[in-house]
C-alpha cells in the first residue's frame, strides 16, 4: 500500500488578487497555503477559507516551527502567518514570503502523516553530501512504501541484503533545481540515494576533500595565471557517492562528478541565483561553473588539485582546505 503526499504544488492561476482582504499576503503565498492544506485534508481548495493573514519576520529559516533535531538557518525570514478554516476547523500556517515553504503550527500538525524523523535525517544527509545549507534541501514528495529487502531495494551487486520486508519512505528532494530520490527506512536511520542521480563512480582520492580555488590559468608552464578576485572564496567539495558542491564566490552550487583514471566530469550542476555585489564577481562565478562543466582531467600533488577544462586549454588550480 502506497500513500503519496505532495508537499509542493503548482501555483494555480486564479484571479484572487481583487478578492483578498487588505491584510492578505501575496496571492502566490495564499494559494500555495490553501492548496497545501486542501491536499493534506483531501478537500477542494474552495473549501479552504482565509480568515486572516499577518505579515511577519520569522526568527529562523524553519519559520519558528523547526523540530528538536532540525538544524534551522539562524536568519530573519520574511513571511506570513495565515489562518485558514476548513469545515469549521481553524488551521494556522507559517509560510515564507512567496509560499514556497509552508509549515503547520499547533497540535493540528500531528494529524498529517509526514515522516518528520525520516525527512529530517534525509535532509541533513543530502545537505552534508551536497555541501549546501539544510534549508536548501526542499521536500517535494513523500511516499510510504514497503521495501522488499533490508537494502531498501538499492543494494549493490556484491552486497548481501536481508530478504525481509522493510517499512520506509521514498522521498524526493529538490536542491538548486536538481531533484534527488532517496530511499529510507521508517525512521531515517538508513538512507540510500536512488537512480541516475548517483554516478557509478566517484573517486577514493577525492571523496571527503575540500578545496579553495587559487587561480584560473591557461595550459602550459609559462602561461600566466589569474588569481580569484580579492574578497571572494570559490570552493569545491567532494562528498561520498559521487556528489560535489561548494561556492562560486557568491552562490552555492551542487551536482555530481565521476572519475575514470585521471579523467573527471561534472554534471547536473545547479546553483542558487542570488545577485552578487562587486565588480567581476558574477563573471568570475559564471566562468567557474563553465569550467567545471567542461572539465576533462585532474591531477593531485602535495595539497594542490588541478583540473583541466575546455579541451585542455584552461586549468583550475586549487589548494587544500581544512
């Protein structure tokens, strides 16, 4: 038996702006909150009535509704406190500014079958491997399943998996525009990444290492190198399972990498889209992402990592970070 819970919905194009009270949030935030609650309760969106809405600044990235084991970004988050009514019952929802994050407050939250323990564990697991903030890992879908074995149906060919039904969850996350499917057991103590998102090979030489970009250069010993802009920190972090991430100097990014011998390739690279201040910062960041996207070969030597790109014409030089 499977039960699918969609936690983010397409915003419905409803002409509601002229019907909202003066204190109502942006129509996108309201419709997202109404749609989310309607989905959880199994009712039509027309049954979800707006009582009132208050513009607030939440004290953290979890909208002041983080779990006891949840790592919440400690930053002021603009948003809305929205009270909705369904069949005489009142529900209080916390949202961010545009309704892309929604949390239910109070005792009502316990009635929805969201696997909080498993989700939090999987979010933390993904954030660590992609080297991104916890809040960047957004839950899209949660499906309760009965896995056929103890390896959550993701065992390796040489792995001995307990042949027993294992209750758990199939979770779909979005990180910087890239979706990842994760299998967990019931409480998230076991987590495995599914599908093509997981490259067949990372590299034992690179896994668990962190690097800071020192310069861009052209191939050839006599070619001059261009150091990174002063005041910017451009990084590259290799995680287990072929996952990579870091910072472009302003925005964070995540993706996959694969290694065969001294050949290296990055794919599915996606980054946040914050505006970057400072002359040349955006241009440097774009150049860095393009270089990773065309990477071909790498070399490790005494705390230095070099990655050749653009058909071998360019080279990124990194120094090891602690």
